[in-house]
């Protein structure tokens, strides 16, 4: 047991868990709606996020009105 064994030090724990010290983790860019990692976030006309390429689907306008 050396004096360097401090197993519960939060920096050590974070390094072992993520490979990075706290605050140095690569930022995860995720959809604000569904939380998935995504390529594109879509905004409405007031620039509020409405979804992303993962959780949004496009629909033919005719189908939107005419499908049950
Ligand atoms: Zn999404």
C-alpha cells in the first residue's frame, strides 16, 4: 500500500471510467428532444429544436391528411 493508492479520488475514478479527467470528457452532442447522438438537429420557425434526424420522420403531406 503506497501513499499514492487513493482509490476513491474522484479524478482517478473519472480517469478510469472515461479515460479523461473531470471536465475533459469529449462533449457528447445529443438531440435535445430524444437524447440520441445525431447528425442534424431540426429547428422550428422560432429556432426551437423540434427533433433530429434520429427521432423525426418526414411524411408526405397528402398522407398526413388522408391516412387514418
Ligand atoms: Zn432526436
